[in-house]
């Protein structure tokens, strides 16, 4: 195994509550109504721009800019990555593992979070989302091409059932990350990922077993 590819939201940090809060602050004033968490989450798959387009298409440009402003402003809700993630990244880098990021987030919000977390230096290749729909399969293929690594020699780490599906379609192994409060361990387990880690400690053990 030569490469490991990470998801961002819910995998590197507990950013999903932050995303929902920023959506509410940006969309509700323009929509003139209150949104439920479920209504917002139902639009996930495309990037944040896709959520804005789905919920307030008539206010798209203003909605996107307001979302990014609130996302940055509220990032204190999630000021750092999950405890232990940096240690794992340092271990991987010390073993010469190629490290990449493939996220459904838009590029601008991903940059905000990577800067806030101080993690950007770890990723040799980054692929972000599209407002038109999910593109993790394409994103995984894109970073592998940049790294010059075959799918058989790579693993994706993500926290959602769709991450398991995308990994299989892309031909890479998949580790289900079930350590976030927003994760759904039962659903992830039912999909039979190659490995499943319910805590960062379990993930650190996994990483050290693959790359001692």
C-alpha cells in the first residue's frame, strides 16, 4: 500500500455541525423560513454550492458568499482536527506514505478548514467537490493519477456509506471512519468495508499495522 486518501468533514474534524450552522445562517434569511437539519443534509453530495442551488436558487450568488463568510466566522465551533489525527498523519509521512485528500466540499471552504486545522502541508494532492453532484470516484482517480499510484495500492478513509460505495467504484480499499458524533456505525458496518475504526486510536493502530 503506497497511498492513503482522506475525506474531510467528519473524518479529519467534526465539521458537519459547523457546515449546518453556516447553512442556516446564510440560507434562512434569504429563504424567509427556518430549515431543519434533515432538510439541509438531504442536499449533501454536491458541494456547498449545490446545496445553495437546491434550496435558494434565486439567491445563488449571495447565498454562496454568505455561506463562506459564516463558515469562516463560525469555524471556532471546530477549531482543530480530531485529537490524534495529526499524530497519524505524522506517522504516515514518516513512513513515506503518499497522502491525499478527496472531499465533497467546495474548494474555498476546504481551504478555510485546512488553514484553520493547519493540515494543508500533509496532502500532496487535493480534489474537491462539484455543485453538480457527487464526484468522489473522479476525485479519487484524479489524486491517484497525480501521485502516480495504482488503485490497488491505495486506501480511502471516509465516514459515510457513500464513501464506501465510491471507494469500491474507484477500485481502492476503504476504511470506514466511525469516530465522529455524526457517523452511523451500524450503516457503515453493514457495508462491510475493508476495515472499520470506531476511534482514532483504532485508526492509529490500523495505520501502524499497514505501515509499521
